C-alpha cells in the first residue's frame, strides 16, 4: 500500500482508510463487497471504512489510502468527479466490468445516444449525458483492477488481504479455461459445439458458466494474450453466424480494447 | 539434464517442502534497495548440519507472502555465518525489507548447482560479475582466499551502473591483499570517481590470459554475461571452461513446478550454475 | 489365516455382469472407486457405485477441437477411448494444500501435511494413461526429491486398466510406443470381449482383490488368444494408418514420426512454423491442462485477512501463461510463439534430456481439447518438411 504518499509521515501510524465510490453501474459489485462481511469483519479493526454510502451514512473526509471505484463514466459530471477522487486516493482500484471497460452500457458507443434519449424519455431535454460510456482508466491512472460482472468475492478479499499484508494481490490474468479444466468441467465448445469465450477471457470467476453448460460470455474481460481472430474463425467454420459472434463479444466487456477490435473486425469482414 | 544432484543435509529428500525457522541476526545496508541479512537457524542441530557450496541458493519464505530464491553470499568454510544479499524488488523481497533484527523467517535449502571451485584449483581464475551478480560469486572469493596458494592468477572484474551501486566496497582491499587482482568499472561515473568507466567485458582487454589454464566464472545480467563469454571465446578459452549463473523463475527449487525451465535444464535443480557449453545452444534464442 | 490370492500374471475371465463383483470387492477392501461415466456430453472419471453407470453402448468420435459421444448398439462398456480427464487429476490434483501455517506469538508453526485420502481405485485407464503415470512418477518420485503428497496418493492407488479395442482418430499411441496394449503398471487389466471380460493380474494387490470376486474362472487358451488378438488387430490397424486413404469427411487418423525428434525440434527453434501456429494458438492452456504428463504448477499463499493463518496451495499451472516465465526484469516468454514453442519442444524434445523419455504418450487429448483443434502431429510434420 506504500504508493506515493502525500501524508505527513510524522503522524502516528493509523488504520488504512478505504473509500468506495459509485459511477454508472448496477451496484452489484458493491453488493459483493457487502457480501464479504464475514471475511471483512476479521480485519474490521485493521482498516477504516471511511466512505461507503451503500453501507453506512457516516463519511470521513479524504484523502483515503485505498479507493474502490465501481461504474463507468457516462456524464461530464462523472468525468470531473473521478479526477477529484483520483486526487483523494493513494491507491485506486477499479472494480467490475463497468469501471474497467465501460460495462454493458458501453453498447451505446456503437449507437446514437441522442436517438435513445428521444425514444425513451418524455422530456429528453433534462437528460445530460455523454455519447459514450468509458472505463475509469480512460480518464485517470488506475493502480489495480478487479474484473468481473460482478466481481468475485474471493478476489475482493484477496485484494484487501494483500493490501493489508503488503504484497501484490494474486489475481490471475490467464484464461477461464485454466479454471474450467482444474474444476474438471467438460469443455462446452469442444463437446457441444457451443461458441464460448473462455479461451480469450480472464479467469477469476471460477469458470461458473461452463459448469452449468453455458458458454462463457467474457464478463472478466480479455485474458493476457487474446486471439479472437483465430477463435471466431474456428467458430464460424463450425457453423456459427457472424451476427451471433459479434453479439457474444460485444457484451459486458465489449468495449475492452481487444474485444472491441475483434467485434469491429467481424463486422467489417 | 542428467546432472548428478546431491541433496543437502538440511533438505529432507522425502519431504523437500519442509522448512527450517531462521531468525534475522543482522541487517547490513549495502546499496540502494539492497541489504545483507545474516540469518541463523533456530534449531542448533540444523545449524550444525547446514553447509553449502559456492553458488547455491536458499528458498527464503515469508508465510502469506511467498518464497524467493536467494543466493548465499558468504564464506562456504564458515556456514554458520550465513549471509544473503537481497534487492527489494518483488513481493517477498519487499516484504523482507520491512523485517527487523530478531524477526523470524522460514527457509529451505541449500539448493542448486555450485561453481566448480575444486576443479578450478591449479588454474588461473577470472571472476566477472555485474551489479548484484557479485553476491553469488562472493563465496568463490572466500573459497579462493581460504586456500589462495592452490590457485594461479585470480582476477575479479566487477562493474555496476554507478559508483553508488557497487556492492561490498569495503572488502575490495582485503581481497587485493589476498592477491586477487580486483578491477572495478562503472557505466557512469560521478564527481569523485577516478576509476574505470565502461562495461565489464571491456576489462578483459587488460588481461594476459593463458587460455589453456584459465577458468571463467561469470554472474550478472544475461546481456553482460553474453559479452563476457564472447570476449573469452575470442581469447580461445574453451566453452566448457566458462561457467555462468542463469536466472529463471525459480518457484519450488525441486524441479517439480516447471517454471524455471531453460531448454533441457531446470535452472533450480540443474543450475543455476552451468557451463557455457551446456547453455550455448539456447543463449541466443529469442524469448526461450 | 491365509489370504487367498490369484497369482500375478495369471489370466482369468468372468461373465460381464460379474464386473459388479469387482466394484464391490474394491469397496469392501476400503477403496473409493472411480470410473468412466457420461457427464455433460463426454466420458469423464467420477464416483462409481454400479456398473449400470458405465458408458455401455457409447463411443466417442474425436477430432481436432471436437468430441462427440454417439450411441453404438455394438459397443460394450469400454468402447469409448480417452476423455478429458486422466489419472493426473487423482495423483497430482488440480488444487492441493502443501502446508498449513499458524502464527503464534510472533513465530510460525507449520502444521504437518494432511494425511492422504482414502485409497483410490480407478477403473478405466488405458495403456497411454499408464505410461503417462509412469512419466509423472519420474517427475515426482524418481528424481533427487520426492513429492510427499504424490507419493502418498500413488502408493494407495489401485489401477484397473482397460485394453482398448478401438482408437479415436486423435490417438497415436502406436507412434509413441505406449500402446495400445497395456503390459504393465496396472493391478488388474480388463479386456472386454463380446461375451466376457478377460482379466490379467498385474500385482499381488490385484490378485488379492480378484480372489474375493465371485464367479471368475481360469481362462481357456482360446479365450486368452481372442483377447490378445483383439489388441494385435487394433495395433495393426493403427500401424497401417496413412497407407490407405481415409473416407472423405472422416477425421484423419493421426500418427507422429518420432525419428530424431529431439534434434529436429531443437535445431529448428527459429523455424517460421512457430509464428504460423501462434496465429491459430489461443494461449488458453487447455492442451497443458488435459495432458496427462504436464506437471507444471504454482504455489500460492492463501491467508486469512489477519495474515495469521496461511495455506500454501499448489494448483496446475501452464507454460502458456505469463506468470510461468515471470522474472522481476520481465516475462521471458511474452508471446504465443515463444509459449507454443516452449510447450512442444519440452513435450517432445527436452523432456528426453530431463527424464529419459518423451513427454508425449500419444493420447491425443491436446488435439481434441484444443478449442481450435491445433494438432501437434501436424505441427511436427510441418517442421520436419522444411527443417534445417
């Protein structure tokens, strides 16, 4: 947790402070945090939850040692606020697909937001929004990211443990297939011909979907080395439609760079 | 790699994961981010059994943080005084940097192959080290000093980025007194520096080597070792007379985890010390 | 009290339904029994209570990136070949605790490793799998250091292997000289004939268990011949692969030319084929996960939030990941080209330096379970064709 410090180092050691902030999101990742209460109780005396509106009304003023940010940037005001939060947090962690890649709402990035507003809102003039939904890292430097839609509780506990103990969090960046095979799940792509994003998606979820006979839809975003060109070509060869593949890739993490490039390329082929 | 591996008396071959408790007895700052720890076994029986060969390493373990392979940098004839020179660069070493005298660590070892000091006896010896690479060869210097008459000419060619990065500076005079020709160089000097400037391989220009009776021991960044080797080969020193210490991702030290493979070798078990003859086919292969 | 036993190397037979008796005898002897079962569209290893759970009448069609189970009225209990699981799961489990530590008054207390589980009997491993187990034995038991967990599980493992009578298109044990007939490494070996099972006793333990199965009888010479002939026929047909053109649309039966393969690969580390295969390879690690000999692992620290309780956990790892070759100065193998080359040269070349055997047993799992069907036999052939 010893990043650059603008704290006065002569102060007596205090408990590290954690702040949780929300942007455009469904709150699911914050719920994962609340869901970890049993684990977090163990270190309740070691950290100070200084700002977490969804959990407690009391708030402490910044600066904070660790900031956890949920949600994507979709308004001018968001873009302002994240810059201020960055100034307030020594170690900034984005949590979840919205914060790390723009989330499902980044589908708007391929559409005309103005048209949506006209169609949906009775008084569209009250709506003040950006044309895009973008990741936090597109606006400010981010120190660490936790992927997932929503994030995994164990990874969150690992993150906080690591920060408290003083080591780098152990968050793998290899594929979902590694977890799937460890678990002993039969590959849905190979045994059933289901187009699955496991091979290009980062592990962390425990490979839940294939264990329930479903394809991975990439909610942990791109793994470290992504080869969607080869994977999509193979699925097409197996009879999958290009439209389906575009929809598969353009999903919760559709706006993550590698996924975005792949779905755009599929459309342009 | 068909090497004959001798299991150390402090390692249980049937349960090589077992650790020994050690305590930090001294912490000696060296250069920026680098300190030397003197560690002592808590169990006197283990301390009694412990011995190591120059070039071997221990796995230092901080529970909850992880294990790290650290070469032993002290005198092999005095195994009770066990030193490790460590740069705070990874998870484990950074956490170690927060430890204090009296703190406990766990340790497995020693592991790995050794500099072939006994077969160097009767020969001339050039030790060429760069940066932190001096730590794993310091046991060789001790070994030579303890039986200096058994060696011919001995040179230590050592370089670092800047004068402030030179390791063990207070000991150079003692080494020189023991008739070791110590030549120091830095990449970049400062106001006080009136020594040699340049990279380690360049120091070879000054030496009159008898290729038939010279052994080379080199340890440092891979790029430095490659140039040292090129220099030696051009002076007709045979590939099997050149020894180098390789670095790969050593996780288990037992040849189980597979991370440290370098071609046919497990660096943790068959290495870290190899002859150039063993490594030659792989040294210039990109990303191997 | 004398223990009744059937001597090692004796060959007996029993009627097919008597196989249940073998299952019961193993349970009686205290084993947890695992065997082939259909789950989620494949034959996997799972707990076995009844022979009703075996994949009777099922065969598997396998090809690069493709596995399909099909009904076949003529198929017996074991006419599937190898599925995604292997003995590796049980001897070198995907996740295991190596040590547990507790911090008390500033000192760490290491708790002894957990005692191994109930002894395990596995029904179904093929000759390739037994060879794979022997290869992992070299890694974990026969080097200078012994992995205590592996040893404990290995010593208690009871293997009832099965002699293949068909091969998938992805099988190439004949090339690797690891099959199809299992000749050692089992406690009992089953050969399924149309009317009975022929059982070969491979160990004293095997003989003791078999002795307690009701209804076995000494095998007639004619029946032994039928069983042997079945393996010989399969081997012959595998050896004739490539001689005849295979049917259109059928999967191409594999074979691997292993002549001088070590030098072939190590002399061609800069062959353009490595870049070419990297265009297709996903670096997803599936091949290494399903490989019955791949042994790479990572040990990670799992601590509670107080940091006072620590478990050291070993999990399967892969040379297709960045963490595998991580150094503080950077990742050594940072591209799919470098990672695929590492995997294949290790498996087929440097393994020989390390363990005096190839790391490949020709089971074909890496071909079938590669999501895009990359075929190592094809990659080696391509390199051989344009080798230096």
